[in-house]
C-alpha cells in the first residue's frame, strides 16, 4: 500500500512538472494578447432617493470614455446630464475624471467597479414658476458596480447599480406684504441610488 501511494505521488508530481511550463507559457501568451485602447460608453439610468420624507425620482444620461492601460485598469473622463426631480429646476451637467477596475482573470461576462468625481454645473439658472433666480452646482461623484456582457466584437451591454452625489445651491425670490421682497439661498446635498443600462463600443 505504501509503495502504491509513493508511486501515485510520484506520478502526480511528474505530471505537474511537465504541465507547469506549458501553463506559464499559455498565461504569458494570454497576457501578451492584451492591447491598451479606448473604450466608449453611453449610459441611461434612473436616480432614486428621498426628500422631505417623499420618494423622488430623476434620470441621468452620460457618456464615458476610458483608456484601458492595463488588463485590470482603465482611466478617462465623462460628461452627462442629470435631473434629480422631474418637473423641477434641479438639473445638472456633470463632468468627471473616471477610474474603472476590472477582474483580469474573467473572460466573457466581466464584472467591474467604476468611480468618478468632478463638478456638476447647474442647468436651470432661472425658473419663474418656482421663483428660482439663480442656481450653482458643486462637487459631483458616483461609484458603481456592474457587468459588461459581450454582444459581439467591440460591442457590449452594460448593467450597473451605483450611488450618486451632487452638492448645489439655489437662490429663490420671496414676496410678502409684511417683510417685502427678499431672497433666500438653499444648499442641497442630493444622494441617489442609480440604476443604469448602457452600451460599450
């Protein structure tokens, strides 16, 4: 029995020694296939959160371009349009620096993490219905976890779940017979759950 076990262990060791160089060579060949390059993404999504104990829904549209410098890393920038409440003046035009992380061991459907930070400029400067007289943007950032689903060569479907933040200020006119006309400034901290679908090309 002991001799049999020794023979079995020697056989397994021999096979591993013979296969190891081929495995390393195959891994090196796979890594050599990777070529740095640009990737373009267009995302459409919903922005869901709460304000004054009420559920608020908005929408977002964004373009992101990243240069994949490593199998696991892409960097770039993006622009977009975001509305944090439908039928309101809370809309912004963000532009970001973007970092995207991949799992280098995955092929086919590929998970990723995406981080972006920049500035969101206010789109609505004046609105007579809400007495908005001025609006300024502020820091804008989001993070997401998602999946890239290949459709065909250089074309993929993107699905992601993330978190969106935007700081801003709005100035409103107020009219009153007792205190007269005056203006007030409101600071906003929008925090939203972001669900997105997009295409990569």
